[in-house]
């Protein structure tokens, strides 16, 4: 092939009488040397690629090992790691020889499981006045185990079963939205009979004995609490009550990641159905910090 490509006479003259001559010393055969070198490189690259593919296939099949009890393991076993790479059993040498490595799979932070709901509340929401206005459904799941006292206060107002002195007034039925902070919180409740309890107390004076009417908050001392939990306002539809208790007000987040509420409120529940209702309230025009149209709970009950 060399003689045919380069001409036999120059090659014969260069090699005549010098059988041990290296190809490096023959200028006319430089193209042949280059061809041979390229062929060697291509062969080496092909071998490396084949080795890497074989190693990758074997590594995938060996990534999940059987534990002693014979059950499939869900933890990949490794024999060593390098920064940004993962080396599986029996494949380190093959991958290194091929000059390749499997990229280390990105490890996402574990997401804490949502707690279980202990109760579920159903509300009928009415936009505007009049019995002919269509009622829309809002369903809230309650995390009773995460904030027992606050959740209890919420349930008392849902069912109108608060045992305190102002119990008759404490009901979410016919209560209106108390305030609206767009893209932050929708807060209930302006109760039908007001948010204060009027109580007549007897007064004794050196000159006379009579009654005096005093204003008291609806929530009594049994609603006061310092409870906290690890839940955050990270999801749209989070339901929370004010830290410290002493109130039946609750807020719903119309959007996700309202971190500012984490400093003031404790999450007690999550909207399960009716986020469209919450979103529509959030879009309403504000008048004095409240929706321009009255938004009222027409009914409230546990289901």
C-alpha cells in the first residue's frame, strides 16, 4: 500500500541496505505514519466508548442491591464518590479508563408531609346582598392536632357552640369579611351581632346601687394560648389564626409563600375546595380595607 501510494522507487532507495531503518527517518512516508496514528486513535476511542456504554448499562442494573432479608432495597449502594460524580460497585476502573463518569443525581430537599385533618368545615359564601344571590361552597380542612386550642375556637365558631358568656354571638354564620389585604390575607369575621359582648354588671356605690353595661371581647380566657407549630404560609389557601388566641378571627392566604404571616399567625387548616372563591375575593376592589361588595358566610357547619 505504501509503495502504491507514495511510489516504490523512492521508498526502495530510502530503505536499501538499511533494513532496521525507522519510518520516522523517511520523509516520503510521513502521510502513512499519520494515517496509522489516526487509525490507532479511532480504535482507542471506539474501545473507550464501548467500555463506557457497557459500564453504564452494568452500573444501572447494579445500582439497586438486595438487603439481607431478600426484599428489594430502595437505597443505591456506592463504593466511593467524588465531587459531582457517582461511582457504582465494580465499575470504577471501567469508567476511569473511559474518561467518563456518571453525573451525581441532584438531591432535592425532603418535603415534610402535610398533617392529617381532624375535622372539615363547610361554608356557603355569598357575594352581595339578597337571598337570590348564588351561594358558593368553601371547604376547609382543620389541623386539630397541630394547634388544638386555636382549632377548638375555630370549631366553636363554626358550630355556634362556644361555652363562654358570649357564646350566642360567636358564630361564623352571617359573618362578613373583616379585612382584605390583596395577595396576602382575607380575614374573617365581622360577626352578625358585633365583635364585642355587652354585659350588664351591678355596681355598688355609697350613694346608690345600679347596673352598668360594659363591653367585653367575645373570646374568653379559655381561648388564650401560646401554641405554635412548624406549618408555614407556603401554600395558597392556608388558614391561620392570630398567635396568642383570644379571638375567633381567621385568615386565608389567596396566594402561596406569604412569609410575613408566619410572624403573626399560626396555621390551623387548609382550603380543600373553593379556591376560586378565595381568588375572586382577592381580586375585589378595596374600600376602607374591605371588599367593595359585602362577602358573607351564609352558613357554616362541620361535615
